[in-house]
């Protein structure tokens, strides 16, 4: 096979597209799996602990096989990332999805780039451009449409559950800006992923011990245990696939995963849970996607090539 053909397949051709679709299936299906498990006997707190524990063991094993040692001197960075990028947003998502449609939860998570740019602009990590304000306003209007009484009533989703769901993208955004500003230059992305997952698992273990009994996954019904193990496995695989996608295609191209996850997540929610999202939510989806596109256009105009969505590989 020629080098040109190989580069096409690996860099800008079929493989990146396939990875975007696969990641869309994995991450888009997470809220639907979580919704089923957390409404069938497993508390969101316990579920979060088990997912982080399983995925950290898998990704940690991969890192061990690769003979990588985790630098202990960055402990504070690991803890902050574990709290803001995993423990709080993921647990909030699991609590929210037990009350609101899984497809809606996926849509709320897709607002992460919007909150990221808002926080980055405030912290002066991003350069100002009028188009960015336009993009943020478009996304804000989309969120307002979701919170309208007609939308809430048609989805049978309490406003409290929706607001709880918004905690996830806000903390994901905080984590991304913090990582962009404070990440040690020598820290490999896979090392950071392992430390985030291990830290999150430890935090959720403590939280679970403080607030409720540990759910014995080994005694769970086969379907519940299987889905939990499956999601833990898929979470770890998604980390690895996404980092590989960034490596071969770059951060900007990889950001298209947002659209894949949202679209597939809404479809999965509709198929698995018979969810029907009202027309206003679809309008909100278009507005949020358009807002993200406008902001990215502004970033290109200000020559900001480095995406806050990912770090170095």
C-alpha cells in the first residue's frame, strides 16, 4: 500500500470518520444505559463509583502494559481534574438522567463547548471576538427553549432535573479550561486519563461510604451487572479511541465527535426508552450546534488553532 493511501486512511480518510461514529455510539449510548441502571436499583452515586473503578482498572492496565509510570508530583493536578472532569459532572449526569430523557441529557452535555468558551473568555484564555458573543447567545437561547414550560411539560422532565443535568457541561468546561491553563507540559494524555479515573474512583468510594451502602455489584441481577461492566469497559475504550483520533487527526477535526454523540444519543434514547423530544428541543439543538460553529469560526479568525477540548497526546 502506498504511503499516500496509508496517510489517507489514517489521517483524513475513513478511519477518523469511523472513530467519530464509534465514539458517537459509545458516548451517545451512555445516558441511556445509565438511565436504565439507575432506575432499576442502583443509585447514581454507586453507579458512578463502579463505572470509574472498572474503567480506571482497564485504562491503568493498558498504561502498565505500555510501561508508563505516573508522575506523583502532579497529585494536586490529578485531584482537581478528577473532581471537575469526572466525579462531579458524571455523577450529576447520572442523577439527572434518572429524571429526564436520556436524549435530552446528551443534548445538555453537547453544550460543553459553549460553557468552555464562556469560562475561557472570562479567564482571558480565549481572545475576544464579536462572533463568539453571537455564538454564546444562540446557544443560550437554545437552553431557554428547553426550559420553557411547554417543552418541560411535553418531555415530562422537571426543571430541577434539567438544571441538575446542566451541572455536567459546566464542570466539564471548568475542567477543560483548568487543564489548558495548568496541565504540566511533560504530562502525557494517557497518564492524565488514568490519574483522572483513579482519582474519581477514590472520591466516589469515599462519597459512597459516607452517604449510602456500597451496592454489591457481584450480587446484582445479571442484566444490571452486565450493563455496568459494559459501560465501564466502553468508557475506557472511548478514552483510548478519542486520544488516538486526536493524534491522527488533530483537535479541531476530533471536536466533531460532539455532533456524532448528540445525534446518536438522541436516536438511542428514542429507541431504548421511547423518548420523543418536542419540536422546540430540536430547534434548541440546531441553535446550539450553530452557536458552536459560529464560535469555532471566530476562533479561526483570531488564529486560535489550539483547541481547549483536548491536550497534547
